[in-house]
């Protein structure tokens, strides 16, 4: 069965150190507390494009949910709206992209 997740792609911030501080000390704890129904959060820091060139995004967060309905209810909740607003507030390199994806895991 495919999983559902919210993907948040953050553009490179104007001040990486300030972003990292707010992301780790404010945003991650907020997401842990206020995103009802989540099952897992994967936070990735993008190092570069495969060819070594700079990437258009600095961080990508994937918040996993058991169903699209649970994700939607979370996004519409007060805690979800507060967390989404905070993601936009701390993203000093531009507005982050918010995407909903269906995930299929293939294990080798």
C-alpha cells in the first residue's frame, strides 16, 4: 500500500546558520507537537545537485501520514496551519514549496 506524505522544499536561506537554528530549535519541535496524525518526519539537507552544481533547495522535509484524509485534516487544523505558517516565516530564501506525494517503497 502506498503511503502519503507532505513534502516541504525550502529554498536556500539568506542566512544558513540562522535558518538552521530556527529550523532545529523551533520548527522541528513545533512539527512534532502540532502535526496531528503524522507517523514520521524525514528532514534532509541538500548538499548539491548530482553534477556538483548548487541545488535550488537547501532542505526538504517529508512528513508522513497514514492516509490523504489524515494529512488533509492535519493541514486544515489550527496546529497544522500554525506549523505551515512558521515554515513560511523561517524560509528567508523564498516561499517553500508544499507538495503532496504518494510514496511507494521498493526494498532491494
